[in-house]
């Protein structure tokens, strides 16, 4: 293995990832954890760029650091702001699992092909075939899209359905207006169940708004009578 | 609204070609046109089609940006010197700068210019007052703010009447680390 | 008056640019990095930015929940429909060459990939928005003091 | 040939000064005493640091589409980074974080040592 700037960059990024991961595990404040997860996503996106996997980096930056942070914050608002501490005894089981998995992974490193090795199983057979066939059959500069949408079209269909199911599951549980399971559903999310959030002033104000509309409607005929 | 829609359309078309770089590809041409129209439609649905959305293309503002960049370089030098010197003599202070640009766009330009210049951050903005946190003593100089306010007002073409005023004098709470 | 003047003005400038960037990523997926998944998330993030600045009700006016609900399933329909169309044209499921069997430059493949990616865009953008709407509407608009 | 050399030198100068400002910002974040003063140092990295690096890359790219795209990035940074700084500072102010005001000097290493010895 020769020393190159990219190697140092990769080592540095991996070290930062590990530090952030440890910080996420040890933090108690959920808000900080969500933010650190965004940092983790951005770091791994940078790492993917250094591995020349720009498509994956793009997705990681957009999904991991962008949208999922917002979604996590939204979910966090419905729960506590802090993590409940876990007893040390309960941590022993997971620790054992992690140690065994880690040892197995370190053992597997020995069999891993070198980074960028053209003769590795992943690159030599089907990978090279896809790259060759894309030039011949699909005429697209971006092989990733050709593989994703054409050669592995079934796969991507499955992925799309998975995302659809995720959205559907959340909708079934919470409702698009956040009012699933309430017997009096009101449009545009105005009426939120009172047992979910304690009534505040602005909720009451929001409920009073329809009354104003009624008075406006009632005012119209009066004008007509005058004329 | 119609005027800003037209400006937005033009800006988005330029933006699309800057990003794309393909001028002779039919599919990209058609999809680009459709996407620009879709985005303008979305902006119309969002009610954000007004002068604030499209402040691009004011030739006056180019001169302002050049001046601002010069200021940023100057301020950067000062901050770097303060931070890297072994003594690190700084005197953080908070004060209010009162100014009245006619529009929110002018206020935003002014506040963002303050933040862009290192050593000063606009912490809070209420109507015409900006609460500024400054790192060094020389940055509390109101003349500088006045010039920046006037220039930023001109850059975005605001009716503006500027009243610089140190509303609250910085309280000196003597605190030293380690003591 | 809205206290977040600066945020509002800057967000107003950024939202159209982000939305168009999503479409750029979508339609240039054939030539560079990008595609339906990324574009969908970026488009959703432009609407989420709008919702964060102007409030959930305004966002729901601009992008009604019914659109989101329809778009989510429309995307899957478009993807599956492409497959069924190739089926009806006499090929296998998702065998795009059937769209233009005689083309020497694989135009059929291009059209197939185009429509499939469009389906992915629809589903991903709308699913993200649906999840955001579902979580965000559960809590009434927070005032600054609640933080 | 000479044009290439000029291009290389100019872009190198931009890149080096950009990296210098980023480093100075990092040192400032570590050295400065409280949140608000640290934000000044952080602002240094995302104004001149980032802009100079992007300018250096633009010079290296020459008159191409790449440098137009880099200009777009620079413009977006110009627009968003002060907004983000303002949002963070505003949030801290609203949350009631009191700024450290008045004159401040870095503690002398000898003084700190003496303090430590006294405590022991």
C-alpha cells in the first residue's frame, strides 16, 4: 500500500466518522444527536466523493443531511427532548453482539480486494460487463443510471415501492394532516387532538377562525337588501 | 407581480443553461422549458412572486459587491491579526444600530452585509434596529455602518433615511479567563 | 410583524433555485450524477424550506396534501405502467427496447429510463413531503418560546 | 505557456490564502472565549476562506462552464452563510445566552501555571 494524500484524507475522514459516532452514542440530548447525525451524513458524503462514488455522495448529502434531519426534528417534537439513560446491565448484550460483529469484520478485511482493484470479483465479471454493455446497448454516459434504471429495473422498482410503503405507513399511523384516529377529522390540519398537545392559545384562535368567515358571509345579503 | 414573474423566468432560464451546458439536446431543451415553467408556477402558488424574490440584475449592486468585498478583506485582516496574536486583545461589545431602509430587502441586505464582514454579526433585527455584536473596538465605529447602510440602500434602490444611533452603550463587565 | 425578516427574504430567493436544481438533477441523470431519488429529495426540501419559513398552512396551500397523496401513488403507477406497456408491446416486463425496436441509438432505452425516473421522482418527492406533513401537522406551529 | 504559468501562480496564491483564512478561523474558534466571539472566527472561514478557494478553482478552470458553476456556488455562499450565521446568533440570543462583554486578553501561560500550582 503506497502512501498518498487520498489515503490520509480517507483515514482522517474515517477517524472523524468514528468520533462523531461515539459522540452520538454518548449524547443525552436528542437535539444534539439529530444534529450530529447530519454531521455524520455530510462526512460520509465527503468520504464517498473521495471514493469516486459521486451518485451515492449526492444521495447521502440530500437525504441524510438534508431531509432526514428535518424529519428527525419533526419526530423529536412528538417525544422527549432527552434520552432516558439505560442501565449498564442492559448494555452488555448489545456490546457482546457489537464486539463479535466487529471481530468478524476485522477478520474479513484480510480477504478484501485492494481499493480500485480491477481484478476483484465485483469489478472483473459483472461490473466490467455492465460498463461494456452500456456503451453498446444503451448509449448513456452515466453507467450508474443505466444500471439503476435499465439493467436493475426490477430492483429500482422494488426500492420505489419501499419508499411508497414507508410514506403510506406513516400516513396510516399519523394521517396526512396529523389527525389519523380522530373521529372528527378537520381539513388542513387545523384541529389537532387535544390529548396529543395541551391546548394553547393559538390552537383556540385557530378554531375560532371559521366563525369570522360565517359573519362575513352573513354580511353580504345585508348589502343586497339595501341596494 | 407579472414583472417579477418575467424576471424570475429569465433568471431561471439562464440558471438552467449555466447548470446544464447542453444547448443542442432536444429532450433537455423541452424538459428545461417545462421545468422552468413549473417552478414559476410553484412560485406563484407559494405567493413569493414579488420584488424580494428577484433582486438579481441590478447593475448598481455590482459596484456595491465590489466595495463590500474590499471591506470584507480589510475586516478579515483585522480579525486574523487579533486572533493570531499571542495576547489576543479583543473587546466584544453589543450595541444597536438604528437605520430605516424602506423595504425588507434593504434591511436584509444591510444586515447580511454586517454579518458578512467578519468581526460584526447582526444578532437580532426588529423593524429598523439591528443588534450588532462586534469583536473589536474599532468595529463599533458608526461612520462605517452609516456608509454601509447608505451604500446597501442604494444598491437595492430603497427609499432610505438613515439615522445612526448608538441606542445602548455596551456594558463593560470585566471578566477574565482563568482568574 | 414577522421577526424572521432576513430568513424570509433569503429563503424567497433560494426556493425557486432549489426547485429548479431538482429538475436539473432529474433530467441530467443520464449524463452525470443524479436521478429520480436525489431529485425527489431536493424538490421536497425546497417545499420543506418554504414550510419552515412560512408555516405549515401556507405550504399546504402551495402543495396540497391531496396532490401529495395522489403523486405518491402516481409515481409507482408510472413505473409499473412503463413495465406493463412494454409487456403489451410484446416484450418482457421493463424491456424498454420495445418502445423503439428499430432505433440504432437505443432510443427505446432512453424513453424507458426517462419515464421510470419520472416515476421515481414523483414517489420520492411526495413520500418525503407526506412524512413531513404527517409529523409536522401533529404539532401546532411552535412559537419561539417553546424551544 | 506563460499564460499557464500565470494561471497556476494566481490560482495557487488564491488557494493558499484561502487555506490560510480557514486555518486562522479554526484557530480562532479554539482560542476565543465565548459563543458569539467564536462565531466571528467561524464567519471568517465561510467568507474569505471559502470564497478565495473557489476563486482559485475558478482561475484554474479558466473560461469554462465549470467556472460559471463555481461562481454560482460562490454567489450562493455569499447569500446563505451570513443568513445562517444570523439565524444561529439570533437563536442563541433568544435562548438567553449572555455574551461576554468588555475587554479581554488571553491568559498568560505563566499566570495559568502559577494558578494551578496555587490550587494544588
